[in-house]
C-alpha cells in the first residue's frame, strides 16, 4: 500500500520539524549549561539584617549591640 510518502512521516514538513526540534534542544541545553544552577538553588546575597543576625549568633556582638544595630537598620 503506497501512500506517496505519508506512511513514513510527513515528508519534507516532518524533516523540517525534526531539525527545528533538534536545534531548539541544542539552544536550550546551551543556555542551561551557560546559566549554571538556577537562582533559586543558589543562596541569595545576605541582607544587612541577615549579616547582623549571623554576627549575633556567632557571639561577635552582644544583645544590646544587636538590638541597637537592628533599630538603626529599620530607620
């Protein structure tokens, strides 16, 4: 049964679609590799308050200093 090439795909249209998908896949893969890990996967930059909390947690500053600096940051 001969269907003039329709039995093996869509002929020229199928071949064009195939190559478009291959090229799009290469572009997406290249972009993904160039960007590295997603921003949501990487820790964000610490805000001043985060740094202050870390310093307090490590014992670098006492509670009074922490509270004063926190108030200064919130002004």
